[in-house]
C-alpha cells in the first residue's frame, strides 16, 4: 500500500509518499518526504503569523505535491494537465491507495488549507481519505527508520530498533506490542504542545499532564526574542548553549517551574519571565556579551530539560511504564535526547526508550502517513473531513 500524506498544521508545508509494510515483513519505505519551510517568512514576526502561513500553504501545496510525486517516481506527474488545479499534478489511476491528512491540533487556517487540498484530491481521484491526529503522528514517528543515529538502547536479549519497522503488520495491535511494550509514557514536546501521555495500547491514549501556559518550544522562542537572538528560538539557544565552555556551577540561576509538584503538568511562562528579569537587571554592556548570552542560554535550556525529565520519570515510575517515547520538534534537541536517555538507562534500565530520527521530530508528512496506515480502516467520505484546531489525542 502507498499512502500520500499531507500536513499543514503550522508553518511547514509537508507532503510525503510512503510504502507500508507488506505480508513479507518489509519495513516502512519513504518514497518522498518534502517539507517547504516558512521560517524566513515568519522571522520578522518572531513567530508564526496564521493568515500569512495559510497563504503560503495555498501557494506551496501544488508545488510540494509535484516534487513529492516526482521524487517517488510513481505515481508520475502529468504535466499536460491544467496546472491551476492541485489534482492536475496527480496522474489518474496512480498506485497511491490512500490519502492521510492532519486535521488537528494546530493553527486552524493552516489546517483547513491542507484538509481542503486533500479533499479535492480525494474527490477527483476517487481515493479514500483518513484524518490524522498530529500528536499521535509525533508518537508514531518512532516507527519510521532511524537514519541519522541509533537513538535507543535495549537490553542484550531484546531486539534492536532496526527490527521495529520490519516485522509483519497483519494484525496491528498485536504486532506493535512485540516491540512497543505497554504501558508506555509519551513525552510530546514542541512549539505548541508539551504533554505527557499514557499509552496503554495502540490508539488508547490518556493525557496525564500538559502545559498550563507556554509550551517548551514557545518558551524557547520567547527567551530567544528577549535575548535578541531571532526565530525559531530552540535551535538558536541550543547552538549558543553548546558554545558555553563553563560547565560547572552557573553564575546565572533560573527556576525549574513546578518540578517538585506531585502532578504531570508543566508551566514555562515563569521561566521566560525569570529570564526577562535577569536580562533587564544586567548592565547594557554585559547584556550584549557573548559570555552572558551563552551562559543564560545554557541555564534556560537546562531548566527546561530538568523539568521535562523529572516529570517524565515520575510518570513512568507511577504507571510502571515499559516504554518511554519522545516526540515533537523539541525532541530534536541533542541535550534533551542525551540526558533523557542517560536518566532512563540509570533509573529504569528495564524500560525501552524510543526517540524518532532527528529529521522526523519536526513537522513532516511521513509520520502522518504512518498514523494514516494504522487508521486505514477508519476512512471517511471526503465531504465529512473537518479540521479541528483543538483536537485531543
């Protein structure tokens, strides 16, 4: 089965074509995974401007689809058709069997752009369409191949992650449990969401806790704005923090909000405010110094990581998790990946630890295709597909 997947939940226009496992046990194959970023467009705003992002999605979707089809080779692009219609980029009678599209959560104007594009394709090509939850897609991104690094550890008698995507999927629920041991604790951390989710089985989720104000990614963005570092904040702060040679006791000390509270919720707005106060009390010359910027970036990043790890480990122990899963854009942060892995190895050595390949942490359509595959029996008539910006997992 080949799935054409679409994601426009925020500011990245994403289309992928994936080939799903067959009865012989082949792994997921990514035939194409095209992402058109709008970062440069939104930089001057210091964040994503929804109506502008919607306009860019409308412009980009036909072009991204064309590139995805071309890279996948099959189906081929029919250049002879009218290029004004998205389905003109699509060859009738193609080998694509299913369309998967993100319907939420996300920015509503952006979501509707992708949904309407997918609906038109489904209507004109007479293809089934599956709505996908963006948060679940981030969790299931762990099923995609590890390309840039092997990011899990296993006990000696356990199978390596490379086999995770190569066993048969004839009965989804049974076969996933062979590697993804339940219950699982999922930490989904991105620009718009910071959630701890209990996964008792496939498609059986319960939100244990989430941010009460700013998500971790939003906090990174706001701190970067205070320091005059630009947008997006996460990668910039991580880069500055990595340059800080001093690894002992930091001269800048920031709070770890809610870290000792006996719940699974998060709050990062207070950390952002603490950075602002610290920044304002410094002399103008010191504010601009590289040493101060790197020091506060290092401390702010570590404060966020400390809270995320502490809460995740608490949930994992409370629910006796057999698997810990990390997903979302902030999961690309190398320090978070490294420190969470080290902590799990030390405190929960019998638990599995899964992190998606770095390229599948940020928004992409390949993960949407995987989620669509596991919901392939839940197709809808294109007329009934609706975006839901506040959709829960």
